[in-house]
């Protein structure tokens, strides 16, 4: 058994998707063991989204190519044409979006839960996500509009990407589970 973290992002909350998302999780044979509304601080999200330079460079380079295709000046869109700095701007926009309202956090448990919940969420870009995934079914955002509107991609949910992220993120968002039960170990149990 494994547990993993899901956050329902502000657009998912605004569209009242907690119930439908929970049903998709349960239909996949997984269980939501804990859930709560959270009002996170900026520093809590800064620790959660501690991206390395490789992530920033990848995202920055992807956006530079898109700017070229769309005939947009990256200096106008991001205030810089350096890929890592573009990655930093996108991270800042992501944190602004995540802070825009209270959100919901789920602990989800099941066999191979980390990968299965990741698959159930679908591609980062909803327009490219499969229709039977959460992002494909409930989201519609693509890569271009966020550049023009100087905002993050809105994609309904966050889910832990791998074992290390799940371990860190469960402790980060649900510390009470660990302090109430000193033997609590959702990843290995
Ligand atoms: P995921 O959430 O699918 O694991 P990442 O960890 O790579 O994706 O990115 C974190 C979040 O940052 C995404 O869910 C999305 O909201 C936002 N994001 C990622 N790439 C971009 C981008 N190119 N432009 C705007 N926002 C982005």
C-alpha cells in the first residue's frame, strides 16, 4: 500500500469539482483517507514548489520556442529571455495562482497509489490530457493563453510526482498525521 498527495487547485475548487474528482479516485479503486481545506502561506508553497534549475530551464526553453512560434517577444511576456529566469517567473505565477483562494488537500491510499493517481491526473497541459483523466475531463487550458495572460497553466489538480515527492508532500501538508501517530508511515504501510 502507498499513499500520495493531491491538492485541488483554485480552478478545481471554483468549478466545484471536489465531489466529481473524489468519485473518479474511488472508481479507480483508490481511497481518500484524509481531506481538509487549507489556507496556505506563500512560504508553504515556496517549499512545496522548490523546483531545480533543470525544471526551470526545461519550462523556460519550452516557452521560448512557443514565443518564437507565436511571434511574441519573451522580454515582453516574461521580462527576460533567459530560460532559467523564465522558469522563475512561471514558478512565481504558479504560486500566485495557488494562493488565490483556499484549496483542498487529499491523502489518497491504494496499491501503487503514487503512479496511479499521477496517471489519473493526466498531462500537465489539460488540452493535451486524455479525456478519461481529471485534467482532460475537467480542464481545457493550453500552453499559449497563459503566456498572453501572464499566468500559470490552470490544470485542476496537483499530484505528487514520485515516491520522494509523496513522502515530502504528505509530511508538508499533513504533519498532524505524523505527530498524532509516531508510527504513521503512509508510504511503506
Ligand atoms: P505537474 O503539475 O503536471 O507535475 P510540473 O510540476 O512540471 O507539472 O509544474 C507544476 C505546475 O506549474 C503545473 O501543474 C502548472 O500549473 C504550472 N506550469 C508548468 N509548466 C508551465 C508552463 N509552461 N507555463 C505555465 N505554467 C506552467
